[in-house]
């Protein structure tokens, strides 16, 4: 039997640590590594340097871990196995306490009676396997379809257009006609996809022609409104224009105000009008969310503005049925997953101060340098004008927003 040599360490004097369930010793404090996330922006023909501060990084803990191997290699092999395990784990650091970390890397040197590990632990939040981008978009479409179906069902159950006589019938008819007229007005600006627009116009014309009969069957009315929105979704020339069109319908004010009267007819009229508002607004908002994730954002501010528009719209919805509210919240959460990813990729916006008056062309040239084509130069100029809502591009002074390359 081979006899291993005794180590020179007095193990009882060493500090103890643990990774997952595997204990080890530390001979000395190896410190921590800390920094901040920054992006440095430098520009041609100027000594200006802008350092964008993106906040703290999580800390890194480099450790030299020792395991006694005079009697057995079991503890050493166990630590190797735990270091190779995927995902987050608990590091019990003798100087900094418990930390949730992942193993960034390690190396091992075997000495007589000692296994010496050099390990880098990186502090981390719970690891969640990312959903594939295409799968997230597919999920968004499924949720949107489910919401439309729910709206058809709840609308049919809520709307009672003819139960309380002619007055209620007329009120419902006028409210629906107002929304449909708004859809017609919105799509009249869509000139690039004539076939889809004409198809929707014909469908709306048939709907309005038979509206007196359709209103008497709320479930059919809900189905026809859903069909109108399905065709409406194909009238935008791109995702951005379709998003804008959908939000125009969502923000349309049909003049509905809750009645101050408490008669059964007034209450029923309020419920009918609210149901009509919700079926149009929810359909419009689902279309807006579905297109917002596909817009080609030119900068971070444009993305933030879109997110804010959607958040305000979501918050403004009132008196939805529980199932629709749940699925709409799910739609919102799924879209936000995509927005968070887009935030990492779109060009950032930063602010500079222009002390002496300059025109927009001078500013763009000073900070971006030469462009390969005149078209690229003009496009960048227009981006900066749009970003800052500049009305006089020949006289600019003070703070101005620019876009990182």
C-alpha cells in the first residue's frame, strides 16, 4: 500500500469555505474584484470623451481553495464535480458570507497531500434559460388569438343592446359606428397596400349595411368586429405604421361618459358602451403589442417611448373580465421580455452640451466624422433632428441628444 506524505499545513488554523455542499480551506483572503459597467464614446476631430455609466457590475470572488488529500481523493473529486455543475450555487465565503454565484473558471494543481484549486466565482442572479426569440414571438401570437376569442365570448355575454328598447339600440349602434368610422379614417392613409385596404373597406361596408340585424345577435357582432380587426392588422405598410394605426384606434374618444342616472336603462347603457369600448381597445392594444416587438428601432429613446405608450394604454383599461385581464397581462409580460433584449442591442442615447450656436450639420460632422455616402449623412442628421424635436436646425445651443454608433 502506498503511504502518502503528511502536509506541512496546520489545517485547524485555516479559514473554512464551502461551495454547494463541498467544504474547502482558504489559506489567505484573496479579495474581490469590483467595477462599474461603462461605455466610452469618442469622436473624430475632437478630444471630447463621454463615458456612459451603466451602473455597478456584480462582484467577482477569486479564491485559492485547499483540500487535504493525505488520506483520500474523495473530497477533491467531489469539489471538481460540483465546480463542473451547471448553473447558480451558494458560495460560503469565510470573509464575505453567503453569495449566490456561478463558476467562471478554475484550475487545479495536485501537491503532496494537498489539492490546490484556483477558482473564480462570479456573483449572479438566478439563471433562467432564455426563451428563443422566435418562440417568444410565437407565444405572443397565441396569447393575442386567445384574447380575441375571450373578447368575443365576454362581449356576447355582456352586450344587451335590445333588451331595454329603442334608446339602447340606437346608443349601441352609434358607438359602434363611431369606432368603425375611425378605422376607416385611419386606413385611408395607407396607400402602399391597396388590396388589403379595399378588402377591409368592403367588409366594413357590408357590416354597416347589415348593422341593424347584426346588433341583435351580440355573439355575431363580436365575431364581425374581430374579423374587422384581423383584416385591419394587415393594412400597415410595416410594423411601425401598423403600431401607430392600432394606437390611433385605441386612443379614439367616442365620447362615452358614464351616466349620472341610476335607472336600470342607464346602467345597462353604461355596461353596453363599456363593452364596446373594451372590445375595440383590447383588440387594438393586442395588435399594437404584436407589432411593437417587430419595429426596427433606431435608438434607445424610441424604444423607451414605445414601451411607455403601451404601459399607459395597459393601465388605462377599465373593467375587463378576469380572463381577458389575465391574458392581456401575460401578453404584456411576454412583450417586455423582448423589449428587454432589444434594449441591449439598440443604439444608446447620450447628451452633449453645445456651448456656442451651431447648425445640425456641423454637430453631426463633429461627432460622427465622415460618412460613406451623402444619404447616410442625411439620414443621421434627420435622426438627430427627430430625436430632439429640432425646429430650427440652423441654430442649436444647449443640451442635445446624440445616438451612439
